[in-house]
């Protein structure tokens, strides 16, 4: 905004420029061991900063910034607007910090990924897969006990009996695969949970942590597994 004062001829013309305040992006930025000595090559701004605190303050003052990498040795602060597909790479001396999406928003951190429990509306397996894809992720590939336990605890927390996961034998009966297409390794089938049924080709995890198969056209709540990067 500019304010101009019109004065008589021969007197100084005064121009006052008032800057609009910078809209920042406050939030919790975190780093983990796997983000040490990492950065993302494609950034939108690189500025000088003496330390992580100074780099953090620069990031939250920029409406585009949702991650940053800092090298306190080189005193460079690299700022990002990351989306899915921005993969960190090794760069000795830099440490990457990423804005954490919150549990209040429905995002639960699992390693370098989020688990989002979709409880607004039940969907069939095909609709659920499409929604997860639109959110930059997929139905979760439960490959370890810790993720299985996390999903079970989310069911308990939300008082939901079961939800879809990313395990199916839709293409070939009995050949259970993850969303990525590789064969299922870890399983936690209920003792009555899996047998040859051409009409039951999708998997759900239940509130006790065991899996059962269900009709892919049945309406269920579901989880999405969404990468941070």
C-alpha cells in the first residue's frame, strides 16, 4: 500500500510504503535418523543461515515452505515445497526437516509415511483405492507387525470394527498381493480368515489385529498409506 502526499511546488514529495505482513506457515518440523545427511535436490530457495533455528524461522515466514535442509558447516538453508515424489538423497552435511502433518488432521506418522484413517464414509475396495491414489498414496501394505499393531490401535481408538488394507487376490484366486503387485509376505489371518472364495478378494484388518477377507464391492472404512515425500 502506498500513501502519497501532494505538496506545493518546490517542497519534498513524501512517499510512504507500508509492507503487507508475511504470511508464515507455523508448525512442527521434524527430522529423524534417516533424514540425517539428506536433502532434496529440487528447491525453490537457497539462503544463508547460521544454524537450524535461523533456517526454521526463514521457512515458517514463507508461505511456500513446508520443508528445509540446513548445513551448519556451509551455512546454507535450502527451502522446499515438497510433494509426493520428492525423494531425499544423500548430501553429507545437510539435515532435512519436514513439516509434520498432525493427528488432529487425521495423519499418523509411520517412519517416512503417514497412515490416514478414512472414517468419513464407507467405500468399496475400488473406490477406496482411487481415493488413496488421489491423496498421493495407496491402501496400506502391511509388511510388519508394528504397522499391523498401529492399524489395530487406530481401530480401537476410533471404535471401528474393521477397515480395508492393501492386500487382495482379485487378479488370481489365492495369490494374495500388496498394492504394489508383489506377493504378500507378512500375514495375520484370522483362523477362519482365508480360504478359496472367488467372491472374497479383498482383505480387512479387524479390531483384534487379525485379517479377514471380504467382498471387494462391500462398503468399508479404509486406511491410506501416504508418503511424506
